[in-house]
C-alpha cells in the first residue's frame, strides 16, 4: 500500500465510517483496503485510540418510533411491543373482551 501517514490513515477510516456507518474493527483491517493493524498501532497507539478518533463521525440514528393502525378502530397508536395490533382503548371494549371465545373462553390461557 506504500507509506501510510497519520492523515492518510485517518481519511481511510473516515471513508470507512461514511460507507459502513460504524468504526472499523480488527477484522475490517485484515479484509479490507484499510491500513494494517500494525500500521494503525504505530500511528495511533492502538486500534481503540483510532476508533475513538473516528467515533464522532459515526452517524447517530434517531430511535425508531413505530406507529401502527389499530385493527379494530383504524386509529393510529404506538404499540408497547412488536405483538400489539389493537390499541389499548379498543382492548377495554366489550367487543374486544368477547373475542376470547376462539380461545376456548379463557383469557390468554391454553387448553
């Protein structure tokens, strides 16, 4: 790869972060066009120091907020976990509570 300087190694790392969305690991240094682990250690002291320099460049994704449409009333709601498809308001109605007939009349139990 030729002579790698501090600035060149840093540019390689920033390009990796832009492309992959994360800092390079030891495996990435072995299998990609990045400078070798020995070069990184010589220029930056350690891989951890190199990663720390690159970490601010990693894009932070906002937390994902899921909004679903209730299967009973078609109102949008934010479920507490992946298995919720009916909003809390509809679950308090008689129509929802009467749907336990298909489960053998038990609320959440198994036969």
